[in-house]
C-alpha cells in the first residue's frame, strides 16, 4: 500500500481524474480540481454537495480539501463570483481549502460509483447498462431475488434511512428486474420500460413521473437525490484513505430532497 500524504491539490486531482476516467465524459460541470488553495492536503472532508455547511465543517475539522459529488460552475449558471457563490469560494480560499468535485464520472464508476454502491446496498446484482449503446452509461439494469414491490420500498427505507416516494399501480407486483440511476434521473423511467424492467429507482420525481409510472406500468421509487448519492463520494474517500494514507472524514449534511 502506497502512503503519500500530504499531497498537492493538483496531484490529488490527477490521481482521482485517472481513477474515474473523467476525460471520457461530457459533463455539465468541470470535473476535478475546481478551487486550488495551493496547500498540501493531509485531511479531506467528503460530502454530497459543497454547500456552506460542509465548508464550515471542513474549517472546524481543519481539513485542507473538500471532495464532493456536486461542486460548482455548472453550465448555465452566472459566472460572477458574487452573493452566495462568492461567499463560498471566498471562505474556501481564506481558510486554504481546495475543492475537488466529480459528477457523472462518480455516478458511472463500476466499483465505487453511486449506482454501483446503491445496488450493493440494496442487494441488487448489476447485469448491464440502462443505455447499453453508450460508451460510458450512467444508469444500470440489475436483478434481485423475487420481492413484492411494497416490501422493496420498505427495504429502501431501511437502507437509506428515508421513506421513498413509491409510485405504482400494483403494490403487490413481484420485482426481479430493476433499473437504477441515482440523483435527478426520473425521466429515465422510459428507458427502464424499454429494457423490460418492472421498476426504476432514482432520486427525485416530477409531476409527470406519476403518469409515466402508471401508464408504463413500471414501479417508480423516488429514494432521494441526496440519499441515493451518498455512497459514491464516501467510497471514493475511503479509496483515497486506503491507497494514499490520507485522513478522510465523510460528513452527511441532512437534505430531505
């Protein structure tokens, strides 16, 4: 096992970039090092989203970096560093904290990705991609031991600690083939239907999701955007701790969405 701590922000980001194959993805935000405080890193705070509460926790715990799934600089957002955005970045730099973020590459990673970790937690066996013709598909298709859909909703609640929104025309449906894509992928229910799945798990739901679930006759489980995406970033942090000897602490900032 290689122990390299402390490590420069640019070097750490390069290691993560290669592990997650970020160059293979066309994403909605920059993946990798987003804010470089140019301070050697020995302690990292991981979390789902780089909100102010997570930054404040990193300051409290004297970390030199924050590693998240949802970072900054999304396509379509205003460029000026003012208001809330300016406050966040100013706080990071004033306390010498770098920010590293991975979006789609962290969703899709076959070992520590959000979908892989959610499937493992729910006892699902991934058998393929939700979009099999894509080079790096984000969603997956999985199988499970036969389970009544209402019981599967209870299992999700036990595993994720929140009651999922369960949209179904048949709560007694037996599930054996389930599609999943964490976060805000509710409209992929159409592809789940096309792939012959009886159910689809994602994070959020839209008004139209109810009608799609009913008319396609596919059970939909809205298990929480935040709740379904805790696994990947936590697993990435554990991987860095094991391979680089870094002190990594996962901080779960409560989010009901």
